[in-house]
C-alpha cells in the first residue's frame, strides 16, 4: 500500500491511545473505515512481507526466543521492583512508534523498523537493568540476523534500541526518535504490578495515578502532544516532573529530530 492510501486511512485529528486495550487509532470521522478493517489491512500487508522475506513485527512477535527473553526480562524487573516491562509495554511501544512514523509520512519500511525496535527495546533487561539498552541492541542483533534481516536494517534497529534511555541515549535517526517518544509516553496505571498503594514507590504512584494517556501526532501543525490525566489524590503533578522531567526533555529533542515540537498536557494544562 502506498503512502497516499495509508494517509487516506488516517483522520486529521485522530489520536493514538496509549492504553493497551485501545491502542488502535481513535477516530472522529464517522465516515472512516473501522479499526478492524485497518488492522486486517496491516495484517495482510505483513503476511505479504513475510512471503517476500522482509522481517516484520509479526515475524519477531512469532519468534520463540524473543518471547522467552521478553517474558523473563519482565519477571526479573518485577523482582527488583520495576513497573511492567513485558508484552504489554513491548506491543504498545511497537504500535505507537509505528503510528508516529505513519502519521508523519515516513516510508512504510522505516515505520516497520520502528515497530520492531519498539517491540525489542527492553529485551536487554533479561541480562541486567544496567545498560540494558546496549545489551538489548546486541541481543536484537543476533535475533534479527537469525530471522534474516539485512545488516543495514539491523544497524538501524540496534542504534534505536541503544539510544532509548535518557542516561546515555539521544535521537540519532527517525526510527530512534519515534522509539524514544513511544517508550517515554507509556505512563499508565496498568504498568503498576502491586495493587497495595501502601507499598507504592514514587514510580508506582505516578504510573498508578495516570488514568489515561494519549499521544497526539499532528502532521499539519508538526506538534506531538502527550496528554495525561492524573488523579491528583494519588500523585501530585510535581511528582510526575520529579521522575519524568529528563524523559520529557528527551522527547522534546526526539520530536525536534522529526521536525516537530513536543508538548506535554497534564489534566488539560499545558506544562511544556
Ligand atoms: Fe528501557
Ligand atoms: Fe521501555
């Protein structure tokens, strides 16, 4: 499907909803084709790519080694008190990264690489949280090489994964930029493992307080806006900034790489 047809499937003001259950594009246009139809179109397209030998998100999702490592990585992080980093987060980041690229009319294949990088980006946690972006890039290299991806595409995915954490990374390609924005936008109560608010740390509190998260990508105004609704009886907006300011700065720089501006709106107030 060419990019013009893909554009036709999108609505001007559509939103990318970050909730896993509803991560498909939201639509305001009553004449628009339904989400399911769009999903079918994407699946058909992915099947065609598998036949032609290109590694797609579907190929990676179906890989047994990848699934085992993501599952184990999430368990290990759970043991040291981190929020959810499993299939929910991997799938969500993959779809959001791809949608950012689609919305900004990047080539279809580049969008697919962003989806693959999004799916694999936290796989390095299976070794250690420390430098998981580097170990994740190397693990992904061996998986993608085995699956038959070209070395030049592997390089793009490795670079994106290696640059997704704010401590050591920055946007060095459009794929890396989309991954950064998708990853840092995933703030949601469904990531909190414990239901006992008495044992919440600040990360749990902020995530649990986030009742809804939306990422709006507006190609006309070149604005990428993260909208979050926070229950301030659980966590104050200041707490969000305390732990997420560096991430928001990273998102701003990544948006700049995509020739867009980044904006943060919490409880309908623009803060960045
Ligand atoms: Fe990470
Ligand atoms: Fe992540």
